[in-house]
């Protein structure tokens, strides 16, 4: 097994939904979607955002788009209009998720980013 960053197989966008952050994770290629579904679980995302996401993490699968959508509850310190955080709308959380490392088989090939 080897470790890769999600950045190598996916791209992402994020934003706010009140006090919750929404992150869309999209496979760069259709064949990468299966590994995203298998490896990027709500539990993994919750652990990755430990200290930021104080509530549960929900995940929706969008196989027709080769994408996953995550909702991180209680992750924005009150949300855009009341939060004192630099990123009150959670726009940088997509990039933070792309830094997550996952294990894949040694023969799993990724294109250079």
C-alpha cells in the first residue's frame, strides 16, 4: 500500500450553509470515484477536521457526477454573519480536505497534477 493525497485524484469546492460547511469532492477521472467512496468516509472526514467540525459529518454519494458531498455540522463558529474566523464561509475547507492522505494499492496509478 502507498499513500496519496486526495488532490491527486479529486478536486473540491466548499462553502457555508449557516453554521455548517458543505464540501463537494469530485473525482478527476471516473475510475477514481470508487476509491473516494471506499476511503473518504464521514468518519475519516470528521477526524481530518478534528477541532474544526464540532458536530456530525453527513455524506451523500453522487455516482452520476463521480462526486461525494459532505455536510460538516457546527463547523463555522456560528456562520458567516457572526463568526470571527478568517474563513467564516468555509471556502478553504475544500483545499484542506484535498490534503487528506489515503492509502491505495501500490499498483494504483494516478496522473501527475
